[in-house]
């Protein structure tokens, strides 16, 4: 699809040192955005992504460390971005741990980490970004969900992840409603299995996982200035997966 012009826009993608976050961030670099590579512990990988972003068209690219589950850390990482690149125009909430184990076998600390990185991190980063976004004529928040979690998908395996992603999608709709009279749109992208997933089911829709490009396309649509009337939506990138099929 046609890439939107993100010149003079500042983009922050959480968890963008690796995987899906890396590819989403580099896609905005292709559009000329000033990019922020966020990481928690992967400093070397983050620096490599920032360099790749510059090579692909980002006029400026920086790295920033922070724990998205800690309010003070979130405030600090946003302050660092604002000092170097200006207010965040585009926030992609990508961070989210998962625990692919039976719920009874998941340690309590792991249970909490999954909930906090997925839901609390989305909440804290969105809240911090909105102060400036509400005053701007253009602002975008894109959250990363999970396919069919909006339909109440649950399983004994990885249960806190499903709960957290359902919360992310509810938060997306709520925040879209709360910002409908401002220049902010809030949407979600919900993949099923992606090319870098740790586990693959025996059967996949269309005989393949989602590619990074499959996720980039809806992101670019949401970031396009002409998509200003699209808010509160969730695009499931799942190849037509129907988990309730019998």
C-alpha cells in the first residue's frame, strides 16, 4: 500500500529492538519519521535497529531504555524522547510477554508480568503520551492485540495472555471514545501466528504464518492522515483463522 508521509512526525514503538516491534518501527522509518527504538534489556540490538532506521530514511533515530510497567520509568523514557525528538506523535504499544504453559503451572510472578507488560504497559504509555497528543492536530496510538481475544477466546494454556489482550482491545475502544473530539485515533492490530512466533500449530490459515509485511500494512493505514475517521477499530491479521471451528 502507499506509505503515508510521516516527515516531522516522532514515532515511539515499545519493544522495538526485536521481532514485530522492530519491523513496525522500520516501516515508519521508510515513511520519513523520526524514530525511537525502545528496549528494556536489549541495548545492543536497539542500537542496531536505530542505525537501520537511519539507513532506511529516518532523519533522526534514537534508543531509549525503560520498563513500561513502571510509571516513573515510563515518564523518564517519554521525557528523553521529548528532549531529543519532540512530542510523540505516533505510539505503538507492542510490548507484551506471554506464558505458553497451563495456567496452574505458571508462577505468580510470571502471571503478573504477562498482565502488566501487555495491559498495564499499554495503559501507562498511552496515558503519558496523551498529554501532548490531545493538543496536536495529528496523533496516533496503535495497540497490538491478539486474534479472537475480542471474542472471549480462552484456553487453559497461556490464559493470562488472553485476558491481558482482551483488556488491551477493551482499552482501545474506550480510549478511542475518550479522544473522539480530538486529533487522536486509537486502533489495534491483532495477529494470530507471526513468522517469528516461538510456536506454530500443525495447521495454519493459508498454510503460512503472518509475515511482518502483513502487520505493517494495517499499521500504515492507521497512520495515514486520511484515516482520521477510523478509530476504535481492531484489524485481525489471522488469515481467516476460526478458533471455534469443529
